[in-house]
C-alpha cells in the first residue's frame, strides 16, 4: 500500500482581511512632513555622508564604490529593494549592509565596517535612497526558501519573558494601541530610518533587537542568522510595497 | 531660504545642523555620566548685522532644526554661525538678491 503525504505551507497575510499599510500612515502630520522634505529630514545627513563615502577610495586596492559601480543613481537603482538575498557562493543570507561589507573586503580589500556604525549606515542609507519609490522585489526562490521558512517561523514564534510573537502584535493586533501608540503592521519600507527616539539613523536589525528587548527576550546579535532570516521574511511579506527610504519614525 | 526676494518681503529660513547634542544627563551602562556636549549659540548675521540669535540648552534634541524669519532689506549675504562646547564652531552662508 502506498502512502501519499502532502505538505502544505500556510503563508499568513499581513493582517487578516486588511490592506497592507506602511507605518508612515500612522504618523502625525508633523512627522510625515519631516520625512517628506529632504531639507527637514535629519536622515539627509546620512545620505550626503554616504554620497561622499561612495567616492572615497579605501583598502589595499585603493578603490571607491564609484570605481566599480559608477554613478549610484543608475547602478544602485532597485538594488536595496531586492535585499536580503541568499548568496549561494557564501551559503548564507546577505542584507544590504552585509553586501556593502562583502564588497569592501573582497573588492577593496578594506576592513568591514562595524554594524550600526555611522559610515556603514551612511552608505546603506545612500544606496537605499536610490530605490526610493520603487517596489520591494524580494520573492521566494529555490535559494532562499529554507531561510524564508525559518524567518516565518521566527515571526510566529512566542519569545521572551512576555512570551509574545511578532505576529501577535503586528499581524493580529496591527492598528490597535500598545502603551498609547498605534501598532504598525511592521513592513520594512523605510529603512534605514531616522528614529526620533534614537535621535539617529538606524537599521532594521537595530529595530528588531529593540522589539526583542521589548518582549524581554535576549536579542539576537547584529548580523546573526536569525535577524537576517527575519529581515528576509519581513521584506518578502512587504513585497510590492514601495520603499520610502530615508524614513523618519517616532 | 529663497535666493531672491522683494524689498520688505518676509523670508522664512530653515536651517538644520548635524550635531549629537549630548545633554549631559545620560549615563553609560557602567554608570558613568556622559558629559554635556551641545551647541550653545546660533546666530544669523545679515550683511554684518545680527538679525537672529538662539541660545540652546540641553533640552534641545540632536540635529536641531531652527525655523525663523527675517525681512529682506538689501542684497547681500546671510551668514549662519553655530558655536558650542569643546570649541565647536560651524558656519555657512547664503546669498540673497533683493529687488
């Protein structure tokens, strides 16, 4: 007797029955105005710093980003919207910051930049800004399938002393209030962001670590496999939504 | 700010500077106080005449944005200067044509 077993993967929508919405929609008029006007947006400094770093030669090869990639406004168009990717040669996931460091180490023979450091954030903000207004293009493929499933599993898994999963707040209760603040659907459409709470520009991984601290879980390390898997899942979940980088958030 | 104006017109000037504005009230994880390091003064000088001044205090957050207005009287240069703790000094300027 032959037995046929079928495995069905269930993918959860952002919020049951609701339209996907960027957290931009939840902000006050003043904060929206700050994001919309580059002359008011404090993340503009990061974009300008990144623009300067793009031209700066580095490493033993004494090359700049521009040496290989030329004008970022053409070569980097759509690039940020396609990350994270599974790098089959490396055998691991890579996000935009990771890719910048891979380029530095491999093609410039320079030391990688520390996660959340000003130069790395400036470069990733500058590169991501070249995808502003473009849809996120992260799709499921053979290479990233395992990582995507792992990311989805993490999103739905209860964690920390408060024993909450990402999904419980951001999928089931998006739009409701937590400590007086509206809960967003958690789509990474504006990263890197200038967060008013940080008074600085920060990456998605920084924000994810804050969430984990918020449920009183030990936050995964910057650059860890788990944070990359979550980034991949969140980007896939937000596929088709437009990038707003550089964003301002409360 | 606009680069041209009619005589007597009110100009709105928006200016933002990149500065961490360390308040002096924060502590490190080991309990050391992080010393104050803020911008103390901002002034706008229009053709050599001071038209606007701000005294900043630790309550001002990082990357302070200042929006103010002045009256366009004559063509010339508006200079913007910041000074602060630990010898911080920065300046920029903008030309204005008044008709």
